[in-house]
C-alpha cells in the first residue's frame, strides 16, 4: 500500500499535521493541487516534494541543476513536448535514455517518449523549479520567447503544474492497461 504524499511529508518531518490539515481544508474550499498549495503556503519546497515523490514511487531523485545533460539526447524530445510533460532527457546508455521528470506517475508521457525515441526509458525525479531552469538553460536564449509562449499556454490549460493531490497518492496501473 502506498502512503499518501501529505502523510509522507509529515512522516519525514517536512511539515506538521496541522499544516497538512490546513492545506487540505484550503484544497476542499478552493480546489487546486495539494503540492502547489503546500508550496504557495510556504509549508514545503518543490525540492522536498520531488524527494518525497522519489521515495513514494521508488524512483531516484536528481538535482538536475548539478548535472550537464548529454548533448546527444537534446534533440530526441522536441522542446514543446519537454515543457508539456516537464521532462528532460539527460543521458543515453546503449538502448536506454535516462529522463528526468517532475511527475513519475505520468505513464502516458513516458510511453509517448519511448515511442517517439525508440529507447527504453529510465526515470529520475527532479523538482519543478529546477526542471524549468534546466529546460531554459539547455535550449538556450534563442528559444526564450518560445519557452515563455509554451509555458504560458500550458499554465493557462493547467497542464504543466505537477498534479499532486491526496486523491492521486497512489496509481492503480491496472486502470492504464
């Protein structure tokens, strides 16, 4: 049985039960994603959420700001796709590529990348803010306006924010088959 995100944050001493209860109350009243609410209220950072997701889904955490993605994998995933799914291919080894993601439960995105590239996908988890910066750094200043346009479109659609709610605390893979 998987432990829910909020409970893991409390268990790991990253926030209090009172803070979790307050955030859940706010979520019930106003809607929104629990992870975003917790960050907005200053209870946790997106690095803490990424580390807990790493623990929860048994996917390694990576501080993407401390690595240099392999230039060979840069062109494997189009910029708009990388932004839409908040992912970044970082290295290639044989028939596999390692892809940093902000949401390790997004099986559809990983399947699309596997189909698009023809490589087996190994995932690692990165924080949302570090991912945004890495995408901007990797694709360079010539893409700055395009990056901003795509971020704005996806933000308006509510698609690039990590979907972390108590209701999605665990994934039933049988429903995805």
